[in-house]
C-alpha cells in the first residue's frame, strides 16, 4: 500500500513540476509554484529540473518495489 501511495505522489510531483518547467521555458517571467525561490531564471529552471527528476525517480522506484512484491504485472 505504501508503494502505491509513493507512486501516486511521485506521479503528481512529476506532472506539476513538468508543467511548471514547460511554462517557465515558454514564458520566462512565469515562476509558478516555485516562485517563492529567490534568484532568477537559471535557479528556477534548475529547481524545476531537480523536482522533475525527483518525481520521475520516486515513481519508478515505487513501481519497481511494488512489482518485486508481486503487486504489478
């Protein structure tokens, strides 16, 4: 059950951060959810990339662990 929750959490994190990253690349003035971070465009871009990678890794790890337990095909 915990791997299901972690997989959902990772997918949500991945979706929101990928959307924010794409919007930031299209409109450099749009800071999105990470707008509270001090710094400029480069820092926000780096932060979104890190959060996208974290969501991707969390989702993949949770899926692999659930599959090892026989909960996925």
